[in-house]
């Protein structure tokens, strides 16, 4: 399949691009032109050119402003990247024959106690609200939206995943503050990439949670499982409440997802978090 990938330089994109290429797909990474402004008209013109030239069977959109506090500080940029970009991409893709759109959204838009089915949403901050608005245009044009969260070894020089950050802090011998009152149900980068490939192959339309088992873990439990799996007995994990941090944007405490709809559609089991950690960090001996 010929796949046009937007956001290929980011945390997920830098893993997904080689993953899809190794699986035999032709991956075309969208690159922004430095001589064109990154405002709405400039981006739209570049998207139209890229989609027109690529003649892709599928588009995957990973472009986003993912820094939660930066979204709070710059509503215009958050709205452009998280909401308008998916609208532009899905609109131009609709004019390209046979072009299917897969857009990545987030578990961050769940703001009430979980685990959450897809119908739930309660955005608590600008990041969540703008990501929510970016889903509609994709869905109404017959595309797929995956709400997800993920961990694993980043291949993007400037972007560390949660698990990278934990392991880097442990390696420094420093105390590692980990939240015991924020729960989630992430996938590893390998499973998420495999899921994306399966969705593209089936042209699976609709809104889906893409996470591990719904009981989930707190971020403190995740850090302990990861360090335990890797035999890091000296890790100085310090569980604490997120309330001790003075964060500009309010954060959801329970992002756990029910992913049964996706598991049913793909006819495969939902992995639990232990399997995901083992899969992402396989034993070396
Ligand atoms: N990271 C997480 O833990 C997480 C959790 C849940 C969901 N998600 C979702 O997963 C998706 C991918 O996240 P990620 O962590 O891989 O994001 P990321 O590392 O922040 O990468 C964002 C991408 O957007 C591109 N981008 C930024 N500004 C742009 C602009 N003006 N024009 C064109 N491209 C621009 C970046 O390209 P440049 O490098 O050129 O700036 C980069 O490729 C997002 O939809 C995010 O909401 C992420």
C-alpha cells in the first residue's frame, strides 16, 4: 500500500514510518517546505500538493501540538494543528480517489472516572478539546479515528516517551517522581503500529479506543512494572499525587479506555499491560 504519513518526524511517526516500510508498504513522509509559512493557508496549500502528487491509498495523520501546557498558552496554534489540520487533510483526501484517512487522537479527552467507552468524553483542557474537534471531520468523511496512548523506545531525537523518561531518570540514579493517581491503559509502539497497519489494510472506518486492557495501571504502577521487568532493583521510584505539581492546564486522572470495539472489529485480543511491556522491552537472553 502507498501511505502518505503526516507527522513522520514525531514520537509515533519516527517509529511507525520504518515499521510500515519494513512490512512492505511504500511510505511517503510529508515534509513541510521552509519557504512557505506554517499558517493555515500555507499548510493547506502544501497538503493539497502532497495529496495530489502522492496518489496514496491511505493517509495517516500524526500532526499535533502535543505539549498540553503549550496548547493552553496558544489556543490558535492548538486549534490549527489539532483541529483544522485533520479537517484539511480529510477534505483533500476526499477528492483523491480511493484515499482512506486514519487520524490519531488521544485518551486525554477522557476527564471522568473510567474505564471509558468511545461515547465518553469530557475535555478538561485546550489540548483535549482541540483533539476532540479534530475527530469529527475525519469521521464524517468515512475515515478512522484511533484514540490512544503509547510508550516504548523513541526513535525521534527530540522526543522521549514516558518509558524513555522513566528509564533515563532511573539511569541517573535520581529519585523518579511518578503519579499514583493518574491511570491509563497504553499500548506499546509495536502494538500500536501493528494496529494502525491492520486498520489501513481493512479500511476500518469509525471511532475506536486503541489501548491495553481496561483495568489499566497508574503511572506509578506502570513505572514499577517496567523497572521490575528490566530488573532495575535500585530504581528510586517515588509515588506521589499529580496535585503536588502546579500545572497550568488541568489534567485527567483516569484515561483508561475500553478497547473492545476495536478488538471485535480486528478479531484479536486486547493485550494486558504486562504483555505490552514484555513485548516492547523483550528479554535479551
Ligand atoms: N505522545 C503521546 O504520549 C501521545 C499520547 C496519546 C495520543 N497521542 C497522539 O498521537 C499523535 C502523535 O503524537 P506524537 O507524540 O508522535 O507527536 P509529536 O512527537 O509531538 O510530533 C508531532 C508531529 O507534528 C508535526 N508538526 C508540528 N507542527 C507542525 C506544523 N505546523 N505543520 C506540520 N507538521 C507539524 C511535527 O513535525 P516537526 O517535527 O516538523 O515539527 C511532528 O512530526 C498525536 O495525534 C497525539 O495527539 C500522543
